[in-house]
C-alpha cells in the first residue's frame, strides 16, 4: 500500500510539472530580440553577452567549489576510516 501511495505521489508531481511547463510554453514570456524582419535572432546584444558570461562563470565557480568541498570531505572521511582500520588490525 505504501508503494502505491508513493507511485501516486510521484505521478501527481509529474502531472503538475507537465501542466506548469505547458502553461509556461503557451504564455507570451518570450523576449522579442528584434523587430527588424531581416534581423538575426541568434545575435546577442552586449547586455545579453555579458549576462551569459557572468552566469556561466558563476555556475562554473559554484560547481568547482562544490566539487572541491566534496573532495575534501571524502578525503578526510577516508583518512579517518584508514586510521581506524590500521588501529583495529594492530
């Protein structure tokens, strides 16, 4: 019975996420890049380019920071486990 409740909860979350995504895609949240018919919609404005660089740098910095933090934590834990193993074998 517990598994059925868990499956129902997961299904409800997926349906809600799909409804929210569908609602977002159907609304007019898109930013119009240019009104010029011959304009290139792939060209970024200087503000958009700077924002992209800043956001990308921020994400990379945080991912590297999280990775280094986890590396240090696991290294310290492994060092303690190794010390306990050596202590118990002696």
